[in-house]
C-alpha cells in the first residue's frame, strides 16, 4: 500500500453571503487558492462530490469544473455523495494508478430548496418514500430509540448542541449562532431546534499527495503532512425498519477497520445532537478524546461538503502541529446508514 497524505485543506466561510453565489463562484477562490498554496497547477486526478437533487439539475457537477479548468483534458471523476467519498475514491485511485497528486472537493447549496424533503428523495421509493417522512422526522425516530435504550436525557442533547455552538464561535468558517435554550421549541420531538444542524451553502477542497510530492509540497506550505493511516466505509441496511436505530454497526466496523483506537481528536459528521452519543459508543471514543473542536455540523452544515470538512479539520490539526493522531468521520443516508472513517497521523 502506498503512503498517502493530506497536504492541504480549505473551505468556504458559511454565511448568508455564500447563499447568493453559484457553485462555480464558491469553488473558484478555494481551488485557485489551494493551487497557489501547494504550487501545483494541474493535478494527476480530480474527484468531486455533490448531489443533483440538491442542485436541481442533472450532471450538475459539470458546471463546477469551470473552477478547476478542464482544458487541456484532465483525469476526472465524480461521486453522488458527500465529498468524503470523493476523497476515498481518489485514495483508491492513487493506490493502483501512477499518480502522485489528487484534488478533491465537495459542494452544495441547500438554500435552493427544502433540504429535509430533498434528502427524503433518497429513501426506498416503494416502501419508505410514499410515507412522506422527512429527514428530521427520521432522525427523531432514531433519537427516541437511543434515549429509550441508553437512559440519556434531552438535556444531554442540549449540552452537545451548546458545546458545539460555543466551539463554532472560535471557528471563522462556522455560522454565528446563539446558545441553545433548555425550553427551546421542538423541531420534531425529542429533537429541539438547536439539535438539528443549521443548513449552510458551502464547499471544501482537499489535496492528496504521495511519493516525493509530499515532501515537496510540505516544504512549500510549511505544514506537517497528515498521513492517512486507515480509511474504511461501511453501510447498514437501507431500510431503517430492519435495524436497531439506537446503534450504528457500520460505524463500529468502519472504525475498527480504519484503526480508530488511540486518536486524540475526532471530527464527527453529527447532523443531529444524539448522533454524537451513538458515534462515540460505536467508535469507542473515551472521555479523553476531544470531539468536534471546530464546532462540527451543529455549528454549520454545508450539505455534500460537511463530511469532507470533518476529515479536513482533522487533518488541519496535524498540519498546525496541534495533534499527532486524529479521526475524521462522514455519514450519509437516514439514521447514520452509511459511515466513513479516516484515521490520520503526523
């Protein structure tokens, strides 16, 4: 296996101003800036993640290639998933192909429609979608199942939301959010409005490198490379009715395969407060592991980029020399159906 490192990471600022930008306008400054940072104008491979339903057009990722520069022709691929899965494809491609650099990005604009209804379009079209259940209601079913099994209280969820928003205030890329109130109204019980990640338009870009390119780029940027020591993704059954929603077997297996033991920091793709408790249990994260010091998605949730941002934030802590072993996590589908775990080391 080749040693592959994340050598650069950048993301858009999540604010109301971003909502007026097109996908290309969001991506262009990020991709241009990262090219200048690493000193590479053309990458050996490019992979992106987005969602046609979210953008309201087929093959919507093609227009975003204007930000990359598709001429002369480039080697390019796309996943209809969060950008974290684009990173996984690029990592696999680098393992067997003769390439040394890869550009990975994810982007989305949930401001263009009702995100909770759009996400429901991915449910089983025969048995689940006809029920008309939206994404937040589905998450509330899981939250209720977890609270009933574990004995946790709604106050535990509020504490997670409060900690995440407080951390987000120190992150210039997060939204500016008020502290949650214990008597805040329910969105869908038992989830209160602060337990649901705030939607944001946004994008993120990561650069992967291997071989001599790692040392070359790191010397130019002055950043410690974040080596991908383990990466794996697993899926639970598509129908939530055939699984125990209070646990996440796929997250547990992905964490075991990726080697999650011994991490100092974990950036978790938590779109609802209760998911942090389920993932902590599945990944066996003790109280000594710092979770979502960036604020996580509960401080800003740019759909189709939030998972890639979790890996990028985990890498950035190594880049800055703050930690030596971190974990980035991404999820997709209803009730933590699919989970990807990446373990990074200095």
